């Protein structure tokens, strides 16, 4: 330890000599600038605010004969879901966000339309990463039984044009053994750290996809502004 301190003293003496010869004074190192708002880590409340803004409004499908069905969480003032699975396609172990923090909300409509929307916001996981996982998982099987409840036949890579303003889009369909609404087609949209999964339900795949494509602009509008 004494020898180390000696080296430090000798080195500091050399620095003082150089400064003196140069006619300079040793200014203190300036403090680093405070982090910008853009780089600040979001709070759960921040993420939940974005999720609420990204969801289609309850009355979005009134003109199509649809009616708001329910929200999960039920009340806007309730905390957002923080462990909601992103997908359970082709697996009995749903994909969950296991990095940083996240917030999610689910909204559904019935009547003239059968639609379900779920939006996730994350602190540090890009939506395109979540989307690519859904895409990859949907290609792993042709049939599966989530939690042993029902048999599902899966059709991956159903054609879907990427809406303007989103980073990436993907779609797949599933047919279940349910008597009512046996077909479910899902569009997955990614933008920044947001992910939306929008599902339409019905009896025929072509009709369900047509409903999904027709409704998509209504979902996209708030999603790209959130």
C-alpha cells in the first residue's frame, strides 16, 4: 500500500508540473448531464397509460352493429395486468414477458362483431421481438390442445397487409372443436415497445379474416398514436 500511494503522489506531482508549465489550472470534471425524459425508465403507470391510449375505444364498432362487451381489468382505475401471457399458441406453457416491466389490458366486443383486443407495453422489450416469437411458435404445430381444454388446428402465415405506422404485422388462424364460433383469426401488430393482438371469431375462416381486415384500421388508429 505505501508503494502504491508513492506512485500516485509522484504521478500527481508530474501532472502539477505540466499544468504549471502550461499556465493552466486543474478544473473539476463537469458533472454528467441528467438523463433525458426519453431515456428514463418508465413506471408501471407510464406503461399502463400507453396501453389505455392504444386500445380501440369501447364504442369503436357501434356503426357496425358491435357493442362493447367487457374489459380486463374491469375498471380503468384498476392496475393493469402485469403477468398476462403474450401468446399460448402451440404450447401448454404460455409466453410471458420475463424482462423489465410490462402492462397489459384486454377489451372485447360482441353483437354484430366478435372481436378481442389485447395490448402489451413493455419497459425494454421491442414489440417486434414479441411478434417474432408469436410467429415462430405458430409454425411449430398443426394441432395442439391448450391446457387440455380443446383441440385446435392452426394455420400460420395467413396473408395480412402491414398497416401504415406499425413496425411489423403477422396473422394466423385457429379452428377449435367448439360448436359456437369455431374459427379464431389473430392479427399481431408491433410498434416500438407496444404489441397488440387482435382476434376475430366466427364460423368460417374467410369470413373471419374479412371481418378482421375490415376492423383493423379502427384498431390501428389509436395504436400508432399511443
